[in-house]
C-alpha cells in the first residue's frame, strides 16, 4: 500500500477483516465508495488477472461516483485506471501498462440485464437506495455471476458500501436474516462509519450544515450511518439492539412478568425477569390464536415449571374475549391461575411510550430496560421499526404494534413516569 493512501478507522477495520460478504454502512461522505475502490486495487495487486465487478443503482451513478473515485485510489497504489466508458469497463494497469484486473460496471436498475460475465469479487454500491424487491433481485443476479475461481481462495467475495436507508435491504441481509442463522454469521461482516470519522477530508462546515438541515433520526442515518426508521419519527428512538441487549435467560425459581396484547390470531406476549431491579425481556409469544391458547402455552411452558406468573394485560380484555363474547380475556387468565396486574383502563399511549423510552435510555445515560434480542426477535424489530403515523400516533399498519403493546404494558405499570409536583419530587425512572 502506497504511503499516500490513508484510511480512517472504520475504513481500516473494513479492509483489515474481510468476510465473504462485507458491508460498509456509512453516512454521507464517510468514504464508502473510496474504501470499496481500495479493495478493488488490493485484489488487482495481490491476484493479477482476477476479474471484478462494480454495481450501482444507475449508470449515471457509475459515471459520477465510481469513474470519479477510482482513478485517485488507483494512483495511490501506483496503478492507472483505464476507463472505457463505452464498454462500461475499467482496466487497472500497472506502470508497465499491464492489465491486472478488468472491472465490469453494471447498473442494478434492470436486474435481468446483469448477465453474460463472470467475476471473483463484486463491489455493490448504494444498494439501499433501491426498492427492496429490486435490490433483492439485483443481489441474486450478482451472486450468480460470482463463478470465477480465485487462485489462492476457496470462496468469492462481495463488498457492499451504502448509506443506510431505514430498515431496507442491507439491514435485512446483514442483520435480520442472520439473527437465527448462526451457521451463516461467520461469513458476514458489517462496519458502521460516521461522516465525523472522515471530517479531515471534508470542508469545515459540511457536518454542521447537515446537522442544521436534517432532523435527529436522519442525522443518525445520514451522518452516523445507523439503521433508523426514516418513514417518520421513531416511537422508540432510544432503543439500540446492541446497547440494550441482554444475555439473561429464565432461571429456575424466577418470577415472570408477562405483558399481553389481545388480538384474535395475533395475540402477543413478552416475558420479563427482574435483575437488580431492572426488567429484562427474555422470551416472547407472537401470532397466538386466542386467549385460551395463550393461557395454555404459558401454563405448560412456565407455570408447570414452578414459576410465579404475573400478567400485565391490555385493559380492554376485561370487556370482551378473543374466544367468546360471554367471557372476558382477563377472566380466562385468572381461571388459569395467573396473577393479574391491570388498571381499570389502559394508560394513555403517550405515557406508556414515555415510560418505555425512559427505561430504554434516561437523561443520565442509563439503559435499564434490556432485551434478549436472540430470544425476542419480534419485540426487537418492533422497538426498532415502529414509527408514528400521519396523525402522530404509533403506526398500527406495519404489524409490529401487537408485540410492542404487549412488551410495554408491564413497563408503564411497574415504572411509570411520575409527574413533577410542587414539592419537586424526582421523576421515577
């Protein structure tokens, strides 16, 4: 690597620990395409003759971004990027003019046209800018082109460099789909990069101008390279699947606190244990048929094992039943032998959200509410993804509201926000 080439810390981590599938997810001007081009040049020098590919959402982006970035990176390695725009090819040549690597450039705008060539390494740029169905189709076409054998490796590689566009393709491929695939996790790597990490290469007013222009949730995405809900304001912006993660499990003798939401065929429950006075979500039940079925599952799985069980249900369950109009849901739970903790009516949604966000991260920086993200994948997704609708209420159309309601009922009952009164008593957080 030439002395003139410098990498910031996220770029160095990305280059130093390559995986079969490596993602560099960063804010604007965090050096995404740059670091992808670095890998292309390293591959050309270490494996002369190896064919590679560059993929962007459109051909203008290939011209405006890739053709503009690669020559400078190549020069840092003592190479020359011979761009033949009419062929959509770049030939990386050494000082003697020898071609070390041919880079095929393709647009992902029409995935069906990603055919007729074979490569060993791909750089997929800004795929999150595409609609998820088209991104998925393009990804599958790109993977099908990875058939050239490396002289010294057993598997081909794909780099993804992108700005995160909410919970889009890269989140699903590199986070969500891997949650239950421990056998695949070793093949995937992800590095988050902030625009701040690349500040020395930017005008002084660049980051302040972004901060002044974008709302907080967009700052998290477009400056700090984080996956956040961009559709509208996130209901639970304080939740972080890593910082709020818990490895706690249900232990013998644990008292279980279970939040429950009533919906026919969509019943949900979130199970908590208390550790050092703080709640840890350790299990979940989703898409259960009705209240009798839910009661049976809880009784067989945990009551029979000797756990004391308290249910924190939707207060509306006192009126009608998901099973029979003549019997309330809460009556069914009481008959099953569970302790019920419920008010005469549900707390205001605003109070429940406020209490939950305070437990996720309070003003002192303490994260008291923890979630075992392996055992509670739906609750984790719900906390990450639920947004406010156009009326300023938590969205009920995305399908994540049932488990969120279930998971937050115990929180507002046990850790409500206590209003500040004239005696200046502290908030209960």
